C-alpha cells in the first residue's frame, strides 16, 4: 500500500482521526478510575462508531446507534451506577484495577479474533452497493431477515423479564 | 446521500458550543469573583450540609431505563418498516404486528408485576404498633 | 447583486455557513422573544401586567435579564466535579441548536438560476435525527445533576432523566403513524418510497383534506398530534411536567448549583427546545410553511415564513396557556400518565391506524 496516496484522500484522514479518537476513548473506558467517566468515554467511542457508519453512507444505522446506544443503553448504565452507589461530584468511587493484566490479555485475544474473522470474511470486497438508506434497510430486514427480526423481540422480552426478576421481589401474598 | 449534507450540522455544533464557551468565558472575565467558604458549600436551604447526597436510588428508575431501551429498539424497527409501508403491504404489517404484539406483552407483564406503580408502596397491614403512653415513663 | 448571491449559494460551504448563522440568530432572537412572550401572556392570564418597562411593551426585558446574568458572579461550589460541571451547559446547547436545522421554515427561494431551500439540512432521516438529538439532550441534565455534588441537583437530574426517556418513548411511537401516512400518501398510495424527510412531509400536506380544509396531517392523525404535544411538554420539562425543577420539593433541580450565565445557558436551551418542538409539530401536523398568498409579487417569499411563524407561535401560546392553567403533577402521576396512558394509547392508536390504513391502501388482507 502506498501511504502517500492513502493520506491524500481526505476520507482516509477523517477515518484515521475518528479511529484514533475511538481507540483513545476505549482505552480510557477501562483505565478511568471513575465509573461515570468510563461511561462517558464509551459515549465518545460509540459516537465515533456512528461517525464511521456515516462515512460509509449508512445514515439510518448511524443515527440508530446514537438513538439506541448513546440515548438509551448508556443512560441505563448511568442509572445502574447511580442506583448502586452514586459517587457524586469530586468524590469518585475509585475503581479496582488489580486484575488488569489478565483483563488485558483477554481483551487482546478478543481483538485479534474479531479482527481476523472480519478481515477473512470480507476479504478485499469493497462495501459499495451496501444497504444504506432507511428504506432499503426496511426491505432487507422484512424480507431476508424476518426470522431474526422476530427473534429479536423474543430476546428483548426475555431480557426484560430477567431484569424484573432480578430487580423486584415477588409481591407479598 | 453524501457527507456534505452534514456540513451545516457540524458548523452549527461548533457555533453553538463556541457561543456557549465564549459567553461563559466573557462572564467569567467581567463578573465579580468573590468566593467565601459559605458561598461554596453545596446548597442546603441555608443549613450547613451534614450528609453526602443520597447514595442509593430506587431500583424503579433502572427498570424505566431498561423498558426504554426496549421501546427504543422497537421504535427504530417501526421506522424502518414505516418508510416501506406501501411496498411491504400486509406482509409487512403482519411481521411488524407480531413484533408489536410481543412488545405489548412486555408492557402488560411489566404492568402486572407492578414495575410501573410509582405511588408509595402499599404498606402491609400489620397491627399498629402499640405506643407506650409517655406520662407513665416520665413518672 | 443577484449574481453574487447566486455564486455564494452555489458553493456548498458558504451556503451552509449562511444558513447556519441565520438559524443561529433566529433561535437566539426567538429565545429572547419567547421568554418575554411567556411572561406577558402568563401575567395577563393571572390578571397582572408583566414586564412592560424595558423597550416597547417590555420586549427588551429578556435582553436586560441576560445582560444582568452576564455580570453576575458564577459561583462554583467546592464539591463540584469541575470538567463535567462546566461542560453540562454547553452540552445542553448543542442538541437544542442542531434540531432546528432540520425544520424547513419557508418555501424554496429562487435567486436567478439557483434554488435556495430555507432549511439548514434536509436529511432523509430527519425524524430519526430529531429523536436521537432529544435523547442526547438528557446527558446535559443527568451530568449537571451528578457533577454538582449536591443533593437536590442529583435528585432533579435522576428524576428528569426518567421523565424524559419515558415520554420520549411515547413520542417516538406517536410519530410512527406519521411516517406510515406519509408513505401511503406518496404517489396516491401506489408502490412509492416512503420518507422521513421534513421537506417532503411538508410537500405531502399541500393538497386538500376535504373541500376547503387543507391537507394537513393533523386531520388524519389527531391522536398522534395530541400524544406528541403532551410528550413535547414533558420533554421540555415544562409545567405541568416541571417536576425536574419543582421548587417546593427539590429547589431548582439539576441547575440548583448553577448561577450567573451558566444558569442562563440552561434557560436558553430550554426555551429553544420549546420552539424546536413546536416547529416540528407544525412541520409534521400543520403543513409547515404552507399557506395561501405565496404567489404575491415581491413579498411572496416572506409569506410562507409568516405562516410558519404564526403556526409555531400559536402552538407556543398553547404551551404557555397550559402552564398557566394546570397545576404540577406528582411524580407518580407523571409516571402513570406516561407509561399507563400515553404509551398504551400510542400503541393502540398505532395498531388501529395501521390496520385502517392497510385496508384503505391494500384492500382486505384476504382479497
């Protein structure tokens, strides 16, 4: 690969910047001593992922990522943090980083596996002609992937029942 | 779609945050700055604060957030279907109907389990505690 | 002059800059007018006079208040977590300003050969963008509450977040019928491609509903509008859903520890959000900038903007009227209304509407 050519394409430079921000944010997610800061760093990493989808032309997926992950899942995390212990303001609950090395090994292993699998799966195929607009997504989702789509609703129901069983005692009789 | 459609959004994000940051900075420059220890205490309606803020919150807030995640996912799927409403026809309505039915079932389940009840928990009707008359103790 | 303007608007970058600066100025001006508007209207409803000293009819009152706040000491309490505490007001500003970029405020203008749309950005997924931005707006509040290191802001922040996400779900569900309806309106319900773009949704409302009644979506989708508007009041934390800053319970809520101009920024964002949601309701349900008189000579391009602002201010008046009329709900009532009324209602309306629309467009499922 010719690096000079690579850098002369503005898209590549933007990609590089977004990717670096994402990597830095992801590292802070696991190294930050403050849980709330970790969650916010995760927001930045997810926003970067949304940005990458936008660069690929997948508007619908990008904003779905923002709506569902940043707008709902991380808020759920924040609530989870605040209902267990809410270290407010300048009194952050120090996180325990004692087992950082095993964690690092696991993270590295996962990264290598996912990276290898995705590169092998996509080979050198370009992503052009992919499903981009919301409408096309709807078509593909409801024709080709309709069974997984219905399965998702089961998974969501199961997740919620699990959550309720954990969170609530049975009403006294 | 091209990324140029997002140019106004990027410029506006810069402009809005820039405006907020600059006006806050300006206020910092021209406003008086005269902190005293009392002024810097957390607000407590004039009393000296003794406790840290509440450490725990009712788990209901968490359940609401969880329910919201599920509804959010549902809404996104519904939008993806709605823009192809005419093309998918009754087949699409059927597919999305099954999905919505499960969502409604989720809501019914949560409702029946009382996770949506925010009024004060109905206290179990125990016998009222016997209150010792104060006068005898005092005597 | 025409030639110069044409050249400017042909450049992607400069036309974006001009539109953004225009929208920015419009929103700031609107916030100034809106605060005064609310105070005056509420005053008259309560048999008072309201601010009437600064400028004609007191219209400069908000500017005076803003300048006063600029000169006030910004107290930063000892226990705050500095970075997030300072960043929270800025985070409140960004989504408030971004949402309005989606709204078309007038008919496209023709300068020479070039057509200029009076819309910041015409995204295909504008509706999704608006929902995503209002879910981001939650962060400013929850982080302001958390970073203040104080009791009432934390309570207010958590309350506000739970309230906003609850009503956001109702709002999202209520908007699905709008997209369904827009899809089936395109090309008379034949195999058309649906849309979530605001400019196209406005264009679809151009016809007539019945006789002289315009083809605004509100006539077909009234329940959606009612749910959307109720959720909009809760999303902007306005009375009767202003438990977030219920003075009698949790002082100022999430902005208890914010003073001076930091508070002013939160205040500004709240009023801009009110304007945003009214403008979106007008765009989706009341035909946006559509109205008679757009073919008048010379002033023809101003007429759609006038109709847009008139409709938006009519809804804003409704906002203020509701605030002046209804007492604040209790927190359990708020959650009951959201989860046990609005969400089941919007689900039921969705099912009924989709079935009716299916029969109308495709005929009976068995035929």
